C-alpha cells in the first residue's frame, strides 16, 4: 500500500515539475526577447541622433564648427524622455597621441547631444553618469591616411572611477606604406555595462603601437565620424 502511494505521489509531482520548468523557460525567453526589442529601439534612436548631429553640425577642416543651426530632433514632441537617457560626444583632436581622449558635446538649436542623466567635464574629459543602472556604451573611430602610412594598432579604453575597464575599442590600421591610395578605416565597438553607483565617471585613454609613436602625423582621426556615447538600458 505504501509503495503504491509513493508511485502515485511521484506521478503527481513530476507533471507539476515539468509545468514549472516550462513556465520558467518561457518567462526567461520572453524577458530576453523584450530586452532585445527595447535595445533595438534604443539603437535605432541613437543612430538617428548621431546622423542628425553630424548632418546639422559638421566640423570644418580647421576644426571649427559650422555656424548653421537647425532645430533639434531632441526637442521635438515625444523625444524628451528618450533624450534624457542618451549622451553622444564627438572627438575634438585629430592628432593621434597617448593619454586622455578629448571630446565635446554638441549644442544645436535648443538642444544638446547630452541628456539630463549626464554631465560632461570638458577640462578633465570626464563624462559623469548621474544614475546607476545598465547602459549601452559605444564608440566609433574613423582614421584616414595623410601620407604613406605604416600598419599600426590603436586602442581607446574607457575607465570608470575605480580604474576598471568598461570598454576597449581596438583598431588595426592597414599597411599603406607602398601606395598613396587609401580608404578610411572605421571601427565601431560596444558593450553593455553596469554602473552600480550614482555619479559614476567615465574617462577614455589611448594606447597605440610604436609605429604611431614614430610617425604620428601620417594617420589622423576623422572628427566628423569619431565619437562615443551611451544610453540607459535598465535601472
């Protein structure tokens, strides 16, 4: 009698266990799909923002900003909530040198390329992130060859206030030493990072191979197509 009861109890428990496993698996899949949809929407908005900024406020060859000012896409109705979660900064120095990367926010119309969740300290080249959470951090670097250029490696590393690496963007520059013909080299890097503290700080530093140290004037960074940014994914 006891053995029969044990068999019956096991037959009841097993279907329940299978149902629970199925429910948990389905829930995880749905959460993952929702995350991908939200991330895809944020990426599309970030791409639109970058395109608008580059089209409306191009840098001239001497590094100055065009005086043309157009209405800001971030001040249009319905964009204010998205805008506060985004930040996009542009590189300001085309020369390749070791040390801290220099950036700028871009003011145009009534808006700016940095939302209210961020503050940029230009003197220290530090981006302050005011809220904790998960962020999509990206960097885009474009290089062009000014003369006969040797192959080289260039790294931009983003550190937080604890000197922890949050993103490393490595670029392999090709060998243009035997020809004056060259094409721009573009590299886009991204990482979902978790910032546990409010008012976290991000600082970008460069590292590169000996070839660039010896001949830094031959490769240059294209300012209109180089920058970094981030947006809030989840709190």
